[in-house]
C-alpha cells in the first residue's frame, strides 16, 4: 500500500516511471518473447529436417539423373555417328543419281558431243575423254563402297585394280605420277586410296573397337602400305585398354596394400604379351616393328613402376616391404614368361625397380634399428616360433628382462625377413645380410651399454644414451651374454638359412633368369662372410665383458693394481722348491675361486649352453694373462736397478702362470691362446730375472714340478685343505662379498651404486670387500 501511495505522488512527473510498472511490462514481454522464440525454433527445426530430407532425396535424384545423362550422351554420340555416316551415304547416292540422270538425259536428247565436254560432271572433268568405261565404273564402285564404309570390299577392289593395271604397277615401282594421260587416272586412284586409309585409321582409333575389327583395319592399312602407322595404332589401342583397366583397378589399391602390385604387374605384362602376339601375327618379326614394340613396352613398364611407387604404403612399414617384394616376385615371373617370346625385360625392370626396393628396405631397417635401441622400453608380447622360444627360455625368471631382449630382437628380424619373397632374396640377399649385420651391431651396442664398463665414468651426461635396464649381477650379465650368443650362433643364422637355403630349388632350368641371378657359390660366400661379421660383433661384446670383469679383479677401489710385481720380490724362503706346501700367490687363488663361482652361476643361467660357458671362462682366463703380459708398470718393478731379484720370485711367478693354465684345463676351457700367452709371460720373466743375475738353469725346477704343484694346489683349494698358506688366503681373499674360509659364511648383496668396485682383493695383506657383480642366488 505504501508503494502505491508513493507511486501516486509521482504520477504528475512524466519523466519518472515506477519500478513496479517497469517489472510488469518487461517481465511479461520476456516471457512472451521466450515462448515466441521457442515456437520459432521448433518451426525452424522442422524446416531444417524437411530441408535435409528433401536435400537427400534430391541428391539421389541428381545422381540418378546424372547417370542417365551420361548414358544419354553416349547414345547421342553413337546416334550422331550413325546419322553422319547415313548422311554421307545419302549425299553420295544423290550425287550418283543426279549424274546418271544427266547422262541419261543427254543420251535421249542426242545432244552433240561438244555438250559432253562442257558438262559439270566431276567424272568428266577428271577423266580424259577417251577413258574406258570400266575405269569409270571402277571408281564409281569404289565411291559407293567408301560411302557405305565397306572397307573390306573397297580394299579388295583397290588391291585387284592395282594388281591388274599396268599404270598403277608403274606407279608403285617408280613412286612418281607419270606426266602422260594416265596421270588423271593415277591421281583418282590415289585419292580413293587415301580416303580408304582415313576410314581404316578412324576405325582403329575408336576406343571400344573390337579386337576382330581392329585386326582387320590394321591388316588393311598394312596392305595399303601404311605399316608403321598401323603398328603405332596397334600399340595405342592396347595401351588405351591397359590404361582403362588400370584406372578401374586403382581405387582398390588402398584396400589391397600388399598385393596390388601383383595385380598391376599381371595387367601390364599380360597386355605386353598379348600385344606382342598380335604384332607378330599381323606384322611379323620385322626388326623395325620389334624395336618400336620394345620401346613401347619399356615405357609401359616405367609407368607401371611409377604407379607402384605412387600407391605404395609408408616406406618404413612392413606392408611397403611386402608390397615391393611381391611386385618384384610377380614382375620377374612375368618377365621369365616373356622370355619365351624372345623378350628380355628383367634387367630393364631391375634398373628401375632397384632404387625403390633399396629405399623401402633401408627405411624398414632404420625402423628396426630404432626398435633395437628401444628394446627395454617395449613390453609388447613377441610371438616367435617354438624353436626360437625354446632357445631363449632357459634363463631364470629373475633374468627374463635380459632374455626378452633376444626374443624382441629376433621378432624384429623375423618381421622383416617374412616379407621377403624368393626373388627378393636372390637379388638383394647380400644387401639384406649386410643390413642384418648392422642391425646386430646396434643390438650388441645396446647390450654393451647395459653392462657396466669403464666408458661410463668417462662419458659426459649429455652424450649418454638413455639405458632402461642394467645388468648388475653375475646372473644378469651372463643372461645378457647368453642371449647374444644364442642369437648370433643359432637363432639369427637359423632364420637367415630358412630363406636362403631353398633358393637353388626355386631356380628351375630354362626359366630365363639365369643371367641376372647370383650363383649359389656367391650366396654361400656372402653367408659365410656375414657369419664372420656376426662373430666379430659378438667378440666385441665378449671382450667388453671380460675386460671390465678382469679390470675389477686386478684393480682396487683406489685404482691400485692388486697384481703387483712387488709380491714376487720377497718370500718366506729363498727357494720355493723346498717349500713343503707351495701354493700360487693369493691373487691367483682368488682368481681360481672367482672363476669357480662364475662357472657355478653360468651352469644355472646358461643351462645346456656349455659352449658359451667355456668361451667366456676361457676368454676371462686369457684376459688376465694378456693384462699381465702388456702391463708395463708390472714389469718396471723387476727392471728397476734398485730392486734385488731372488729365485723365489721367478719360481712363484712361473708357478702362478702354470696355475692359470691348470685352471683352464681343470675347467675344461683350455685354449691355445692361454698357453701361448702364458709361455710369453714365462719367457719374459726368465729374461728379466736373468738380466738381474738370477740363473734360470739352477733356480728353476723341471716343468713337470710346476704342473704337478699347480694341480695339487687346485685339489687343495677345491677340498679346502690347503694348510697354513690356504688358511692365510682364506683370511684375506674376499670374493664378491663372499669370504672363502673354513666355515660357511653368508652372502651379502652389494649396493648397486658400488658395482664399479673390484670383487676381489688379494694383494699380500691388503683386503678390500668388493661388491661388483654380486649374484645373490649363487
């Protein structure tokens, strides 16, 4: 009420509008506006739906009408051709009838002969007055036949007239029109001949002319002396048909991405073969026609290869490799079939297809190399054949990460090799082997990065490649080595042999491809060289493993050499021969224990792969001796003038070397290299000690004594009854966090951060606790 009274007070002020009035007006207008807008939107929605429906219906009708229009255009074209031919026929008939009527009229009126000379008849203008009536009748007949498009009859009539007329025979021989009264006759004959040629060419150029009509037209042109034109028309006709078939097939290439080249190859080479047969039937084996056909066929093959490239899948995909391999297989097969017709296109095909195949093969191996460098990151299941699975499934479950790298590598290789066809292997087998070698090198590099090595400390952070798995323990490192050896020695050669070995059976005699296929001997040599390259890459991985393994045995955490020559300068006795219980020096006892432990772990991890175990242990033993032979600091101690050498040192050093040999012999992995290196070290030691006044003849016992002593030491160490010296060694030798003592001690797991330290300390009283490559399961 108060508000209404207030409003009454302000009624007299026109420029002031009450708030209630504003609310009532605009509120009602807003509601009405919304309702009206909703109604309009609903109407608009119905209109849009009707429009869409009408548009779809009209679109279908438009498509139907378009098809009908295309059909109508074709019918109109055919009708136009028919009307044109009929018009020509009617016009010729009218001309002939008029001419006959004029002649008949003149004869009936008995007009003078002068009127015959001035009449408008074309025949009388062209022919001399005394030309015989048979010639006139002949030309009239030819004109009628040409008007009716009876080309076969017209051709026969012209050929007969040409054979029977001496004037035309003279024209064929000389090639020039005579200047006498026969020139008009010859001109008229040539004019009809040109008209017939034009009709035959027109027939041959029709896109959908039948094969029978085409052959007749081309034969007619050949008869009329137009052989080159006829042969070109033949090539054009079959080229048009081929392009039409290809245009119809091209939309399907995106569906059949791997097999479309085989279909294209069949279309192209089948057309080439058919064209060659028709050419031989019509034109014979004249060199001119054969050369023109070969040029045409080569152009078609080039166009075919361009189509294969343009419609190829992504070049680095396996589909592209399969596609180009099928293309090569199918095309060379067709080339072999064409060689029975005297056509050799194999070399020409390879010249143009070789770059494309090389590109696709290179891109696939680039993709494979990226996968190899990323082996540890992918967890996709790799489906291998049973023989591959069995070879790589012997490792413990804790080492499955490292055996999986071998499986994944073989999956990558198998994925590529399965795409190659026999012809691809025959032509590109050497290239494939070379790229497989490079791929295996990348695989070995990735495994080397997974193993600890000296290079890790010297490499800056920026240059390091991301490593997603690390082999820390003995078992893990041996699993890596076992996977690499299995791939190089068994799985990879098996996979390659499966596609290389059957090639001799596929090369049948007389298939026409012997001139471009490499002999079996060359393939065998390439295969042997390839296996030799694999072995070198494997040796690189093995040497890396052994070198760093032994370096951690030789050097302490502080970088000091445990195999120090000073331990040979002083001994408990002047002569080791009189020692009641001679033993090798402590570092070599530690080496023996370490190799025994490693052999035990290898027996579990590399079960059934004794060859790999022996190779690794033999190389480790050889590496120790090689280091001793090449380490100049070791020999500088002996060569120092202030050092006094005693026979005991020479005897101990030679005993250590024989002990190393017996370790290898006892373990069953003795090698010629170990013996040679040991002999070199002993010879150098004798020379060094001799130069310092030690007489080797009196200081050294027989070689049998060293051999027997080394064997006895091995037995004592194995039985754990080595006496006082053995007890002393037990107190000081710490092998991989496992102390070798009279009682059984527990095995402690090392820290991964300390894996670069030595696993053995045996430098005459210096004892460190190494933690490198601990195998907690051993």
